[in-house]
C-alpha cells in the first residue's frame, strides 16, 4: 500500500531455509578459521594461544550475531542484503588483520568490529521506524556503543598485554549483553523473537561442516608444502580419519536432529541461547586439532611441547565437551562416552611428552574414534539403554 513501509522481518509464509547469501557469507568465515589455526600452530607461548582464542571468539561473535540477524530479518530484503554484505566485508577485513591484531593492525581489527555493530544498528533503526521491532536494534546499539568504544581504545593501545585485557573486557560486554538479551535498567530484557528452527539448525550444521573443511584444508596445504614421507603421510591419514570421525559424530547423532529438537523442545529459548556457546566449543576444538595436525605433519617424529599437546588433546577435549553439552541440551542427557573421552585426553597429557608427534596425533584420533564407536554401539537399533 502507498505510504506503508515494507516489513523486513521473516514471515512464517516465507522460506525458512538458509539463503545463498548466507552461504556466500560463510566463505569469509573459512578464512577466519584457517588464519586462526595457522596462528595457533605458529605460537610458542601461552599468551599467544590466548590471543588467538580471543580473536576467534570475536569473529565467532560476528558469525553468531549475523546468523541471529538473518533468523529475525529476511535476507531476501534489500536492506538486509546490504547489511550482510557489509558485515561480510568487515569480517574479511578482521580476518586479514588477525595475524597482527596484537601488533600493527589492532585498531583495524577493533574498529571494524565496532563498525559492524554500529552500522547494522544505523541501518535497522530507520528501516523499522514506527514499528515495535525497532526497540531491538536501539538496545543493541546502546550496548555495542559501550563495547565498541573499548574495542577501539584497545586497538589504539601500544602494549599487547594491556590490549588483551581491554579486549577481554570488551568481548565480555558483547557476550553478556547477547546472553542477557541486551537489558536496560528499569526495563525488561528483550522478548524472545520467533525462532525459525529450520533456518537456525541449518546454519549451525553448515558452520560446523565448514570448520571440518578447515581441518581438511590445513592438512592438505601443509602436506603439499613438505617433502612426502611415510611418517608425514601417516600424520595426514590421521588428520583425515579425525575429520571423518568428527563429521560422523555430529552428522549421525545430535547435529542431524537439531531442527526437530528446537521445534519440540520444552526449553526452546534456552536451546537457542546455548547453541552459540556449545558450537563455539566444538568449532574451537576442531581449529585447535587442525593447528596441531599442521605442526605434526611438518615434524611428525619431533617430541611435542606443551602447546602441541594442548592443541591436539585439548582440542579433542573441547570438542567432546561441546558435543556432550549439545547432547544435554537436545536430548536432556549427558553421554558417558564423551565424559570418558575427556578423562582419557586429560590423562594422556601425562604421557604425551614422551611420544613423537605422530604417535600423539594417532592417540587423539583413536580417543575420538572410540567415543564415536561407543555411542554408535549404545544407540544402535535394539540396543539396551543404560
């Protein structure tokens, strides 16, 4: 009708599938995963690993907030398309600045994240003028005004350790605000929006598969740059088997029923809120494993240092923890095999320094494979449940 502003939110009648624009957007996140993995593989200090984890958590927030954004607003609408493309460019710029974010390009990384949040709000607020839905971007802009200032200030600080502290505070503001639905003193938290189970489940399935693609990519690129040998090919095979096991664990179990779980869950809003955090654990675990395999493929017979042990065994433990929490949220149970796998990976850390890198990578692979096999046996048709 003339003079009536067209709605930009999703409607039940519209498509609930992930849009091709969102898949295009995910390509930028692949660069994030690969660069984070390479940064972890090159790090020799725990501070450097902590920096890499903070940067990954920040870029994960870029992906999560964009996924929530396209779950609320239709990516078929022109303003939403422009915002997603703008965020995609910003994410690519942050990824390019990632290797030197605690050096010369700190302000690029921090200011771009602030700009993504502010720009999204400045487009949405006028687009929703006169509608009740306008309160959401207004509140988000207020919170990101605080966190964005910290991101920019941190990027301007010359000392890397001080920058890390300020950015941790900024990231804490972002995550707390998101988790508490952007509260304002004297006002109720934002109401839960109408979730699209099909869209949300599909998006998390896609990003997890993309993370596994990063593991494959890192393994292939690393081996392609090295002289072939039996021990390197053995490490490459272990990386491949690990990728298959991680795919099987998700695709044939909880990940396959995520949509149905969201639709039927009596705690749908809780499941939607916890999804970003449990998937962050899983994706971070995969990135750590990929970084560990990069180092092992380069030097398969070298004794591992503490960081390599943490990348392989710690990455496996993180994945298993995220996967167990996802099972708890979806099926209201804690899989015992995953808990046992976490205990084994922690215990294996005591013997890891005496093993060559290749043996350590095989050990991590065997632990993950054992957990998946135990789950498959327990839940095969006709099996008794303990």
